[in-house]
């Protein structure tokens, strides 16, 4: 059976940590910078950190790099925060990496969904089989990431895989997720997306979302933590107020690559951001100037 204590730990803000690369060599991880960033997060109150995820540029990372990120995170903050490590969307690569994560002591694995020629499989039975096979090669709980617009009925299929503890859903189709929550209740921990602009996170908590993921918290975790606390207290006016405060950053994030925007903000604030790996693109000088102005208006610079 899945641990109720682990489920409780997942009900929090999930910071999707960026992956720093060496300033003079994009092909090398900067694990010292990564460790400093993680220390900043836990000192600011973050309790859940996902490494090598979307904001962490998982598409550009090898299995060895993903393992190195997980190891560094566990060694640096593993006793102070729940570390979620990412599995790539390739069955063989994921099946080879999962036991390595287990040996490190990773408590939860984020499962990126498979694609066929870069597209969502037309028959989701293959996606179900993908996660079923992953669950057979590891005893570490899994958290599939729904980037494919799964229908509520597919969530019911996933519920048959005992190893799955939660669902990360970007909520591109929030009504479908609501249907799944109604069908399955507390079978999964429901981790969604906050969307500061427009500020709709209070509605998403009201429909059953229990936690959300965050890139912004890499450099400004306080509002994200306050939003989650207010939502748990059902203080909806406070949630709306906080989201309005963060909305300008959300708009900038939508105009640039998300990892590049987060890294740019971290650099401006004296943290360890750096460049993104191609084919992602770094922020333009114009976008960086707008970001600097916005951070200043928020009192962060």
C-alpha cells in the first residue's frame, strides 16, 4: 500500500527546479550551483522539489545527468524536503533509470508520458501499458504527468496501477480533471497548475486540486507558499489577492521560454540561473529588461 504520510507530504507547493549548466560549457551540469539553489529553496520554506522536470529541461538531459541531479538533491536537501526525480518519456531509458533512483533512495518518481514521433499516441492503451510496465520494474511510487489531455476514464485505468500515488496535471482541460476527481476521490494526490493570469487557482482548489507546481518559486517562493496556505484555509479573497500580485510575472513567463524566464529572474536576483540548452532559447535583451523592471516593481530588486 502507498504511504499516507508520503501522500500528505505531496500536498504542498512543488518547485520544479531549474538545471544549471556550466557557464563556459552548456554540455556540463553545474552541480555546485544546483546545490546552492536547492539550499535557498528549503531555507525559504519549500518542502517539495522536483528535479529534472519540465522547467529543469528534462528533454535535454541524459539518464546520467538526471541521476546526478537526483543524487545532489538528496544529499543537499533530502532530509529537509521531499525530492521528486524525473523519468524520461522512453520506456527503456525510464526502466533503466528507475532502479538507479531506487538505490539512491528517491521517494517519488515523476513519469513523463511517452510520445510517438513527437505526438500523443492515438490509442491511450499504449500509454497505460507504458506506466504499467514501469510500475513492474520499481517499488518507488510513480506520479504520471498528464501532458496529453487524458479523459477521466483513463484516470480510472491508471487507478488500477497500485504504484501510482498522484497525478501531475497542467490542467489544460480542467473540467476533465474535475470529472476524474469526482470519480476517484482520494485515490490519487491531485497536483495541478495555478495560472496566476488569470487568477483561477481558488477555483481549482474548490474543485479538488490539492497542490500545484511552480517555476516562479525557484526565485520567489513566498507568494506560492502563501497561496497554498490560504487555499487550505479556504481564504479565497487572500488567494485572489496573491495571484494578482504574481500576474505580471505570469505574463512574462508566457511570452518567453519558461525555463529561460525563471533562469533570467534567478540571475537578476543573484541566484544560479544561467543559460538554457538548445533548442530552448534564452530571453532576449528586451524581455530581460522587462523582467528586471517587473522584479523591481514587486520590490524584489
